[in-house]
C-alpha cells in the first residue's frame, strides 16, 4: 500500500523566545523539520504534507531551499485548533486507499527503523501507534488499555488520579488508513479542558469500530522527544551528536572524547582514523584509513587521504587532501585547493584555488592563491602570491623542483621554471626560466655612525 506522511509544523513555539517558527530551529545546522522530512523520504513516502501556520513565508522559503522536492506540499492551518484539526486540514489531499503516517516537525530524532517497525505492526484492519514507557510521564497523554488492548488515550489535563499513574505514553506518531483517518477526524469534538480537537481521540474512534490498535516502541526516549525551548533543543543536539559519534566509532574511528565532536552533514571514515576533541565536520566529509585529525579543526566538504595528518586548529573547506600529507597547525585550506601525495603545509599557511604537487612544502606564514605548484617545490616562510590586482585574479605557476626564498612576493601572472631559485626578499613580476636564479631587491646600504632615536 502507498504511503503519505503528514508533518505537523504550525506551532509558533513561544517558549523558544524567537521570531522563527519553532520547527526551523536547527539540529546539526539543519532545521528540525528538515530531519523529519528526510526520514519521511527514507520511508519512500509518495507524498509529504507539511502543515504550517505561524511564520509561513519564512518556513516555506527555508524548506524550499533546504528540502525542496516534488513530493512536498505545504498546507496552511489558519487557526490553531489542536492536533486533530491540524491533520484534518490535509484531508482533501489524502486518499482512501493509502496509509497515512503522522509526524511532528519539532521531533527530529525519530529513527527510520522505528518508523519502519510501526509500519510493520499496523494491522490491515486497524491502526499503528507509537508509544513509549517513561519514568516521568508528566505532560504526556496516557495509553489506556483494557485486557492489554489499546482502547484510547487520555490527555494529562483530562486524566484522573489513577490514569496519571500510567507510564505508557502517547508520542503522537500514528499510522492509519486514509479513509479511516478522514472519517475519524470528521467525528472529533473539542469538548475537553483545552477546547481543542485532539488527534488522540481517533484512537478511541478506531476502538469503537472494533478495529485493532497495534503499538510499536522506540529504542530510546530521545527519539520521540520534542523541543519546546532552547534547553530542550540543546539536549536534542547533544543526543544527535552522540548518535553520530557512536556511528563513527563503529565504522572504525577512534574519538578522543565522543561528547566533544559535531557532525553537521554526512561523514564517512576509514579504519584507524583518529579524531581529537572539539572538531566540527560540515557538509560532506570523507576521511580515509589511518588519517589523524587534531583538536579544534573544522572540516567542510572535503576529503582527507590515507595516513594524512591534519594538525590542531586547521580549517579545510572544499578541498582534496591526498595521502601521506600534513597540514597545520593553524593552517587554512580554502575551496578548490588540492594537496597531492606527500605534500605539506605548516602553521599559518593559507591556500585558495591552489594545487600543491607531490612532495612540495610550504612550512610557514604563506599565502598561495590561484597557484599551481609542481612536485618537490620548497616555498619559504612569508612568501605570498599576489594574485589580485583589485579587479581580476591571475595565475601563478611554480614548476617542479623550484625553490622560493623566504619573504618573496610573486606578482601574478608569473611563471617560475623548473629548478629555478627565487632569492629571499624578492618581488618577482617577470617569468623566471628553468634553473635561473632571480633576485629582485632594493640595493642595500650600510650607514656608518647611525644614531638610534632617543626617547623624548
């Protein structure tokens, strides 16, 4: 049977103290609701209906930028009349012969495997309900059972003293046939303490028709927890990151402290990878076998080769680092840069749109922009490529086995030939041919009898 998913995302989230809709607050730099959309897509849902209310324009703009797709339809809930009403505004879209899964935009950590288990337990003539046993169920609706069969749900504010002792709680996540769900929604009443149309009342409606309500359960409580304030949001962030850390360790990485790592995208690691504390990984990052990542590094949309060491406080973005390389500490490698095998950059070296050949090195205090460096080149401390004239960027090419002396400025466009040497302190604005020595300095004067300034 085909599947559609309804995601409830209309709440303002006043306890967030924010002008943003609650569901746009991020977990791992991605809106909470985008995590829920991703889960729906992994279930191969044919249609996803996102019910929105407060901040609709910014929500639609953000989701269209980060999670756009032909499967996603926005449905407005103009009045906030309860969860039952929120699902009911999608009724005209739902088909009688499909299953409908209800999810929540502020509950971002529900595992796909948990949702698949809910799909598996749903009876053909009935409903699937995700429930959770809580040590402290305060605030949650309680699952009411008779002879072990689910017969309904009672909300906290409507529960009596005995019902409040129940530890099995409603998560709000349910799966039902589209035709059944629409019929039950049309029968809802707002005769309750909140004066709202509760989605939970469809459980009793299902039972009254003699249908079976089967339950599935998450592996951990955090899967079904939402974020109503920034404290809870931070707790979800830490839980998400610990989940990512555990996956990395299972894949073969050693983490100095699993509680001090942030993965804000997708990450693949080989075996024997070592990652020190306080590292941030963004976008798509691949780290090959035996690589070491030092403390406080930021890696974004990059790949790190085998047995390469990224030393502490290094930032790499949009770059490819080859095998047996080293970078840092305090290096910055910017987009469209490549370090080939056995190359090295040291402290306070910056690269942008630069290829560093095999065996080449730049040890200290250097800027290489729009530069192609051949193999086995040595670039001395304080060297810069002057690649920008205020309007255009120009290319510098340094051929194999060249030696660039310290504190040199290479004014692009310029070519340094194979085996050429640039004397320290030179400003090179003309091409240097192979094996030539280029020295471009002002003439030195030594003045005798020089009197140092005196303090006034």
